[in-house]
C-alpha cells in the first residue's frame, strides 16, 4: 500500500522541496478503518466478515478497473484472509497504540477515519464503535 511505504513519503517530500515548497507546510494523510470495541476482535471480524469483504472487494475492483495494483498491508502478511489486515479492531488503548506506531514511523500529519462497513447495524453496533472512537481515540489523535 503505497501511502504506508517510507519511500512514497520520501519521494513526495523531496518533490515538494524541489518544487520550492516549505517542508514544514507538507501535509500527509492516511486512512484507516478503525473499530473500537471491547469484544474479541476475531469474533467481531468473523461476525462482520462479509461486510468487510464486500467493502475491500469493491475497492479492489475499482483499483483493478483503473489499472492499479492491489492494496498491500504490512501488518501480518502471512494471514490467509488478507482483508483482515485492513481492519484495525480492538479496544481503544490498542487502537491508539497501533495508530501511534504509524505516526511515529511515518510523517503523517492527518489521520482519516474510515467508519463501519456497510451492513453493520448502524443504530447498535456501529453507533457504539463510532461513539467509543469519538470519546477515546479521537481526543488522543487530536493531541498529536
């Protein structure tokens, strides 16, 4: 996944500098699908797998139609169900630490939150996830 690769950021920042832009004004965003829950992440994944699969399959189809390569994630490449790696699922503390690791390892200035996948019940499960994200993870991100 190009936006997660250091060489992508280095080339972008180098190009900006060569074009005369102040390096301090560079903004780099990256989107993550984050689900904040105290439920076992693998049980939540199993229950909503079809929703996540549909989301990421759709993105893959669009990329293929445009001639772009498949997305890559570098979290646990040995998993058979590679779409699982695109979904960060777990308690708030784990999500904060995971995102902090990305922030510390990349010149990210802006985090983009990708909400619940279509088909996850919005008034129950999705609402609780979004509220937990807003109440616990978002304030931490804003402090960075």
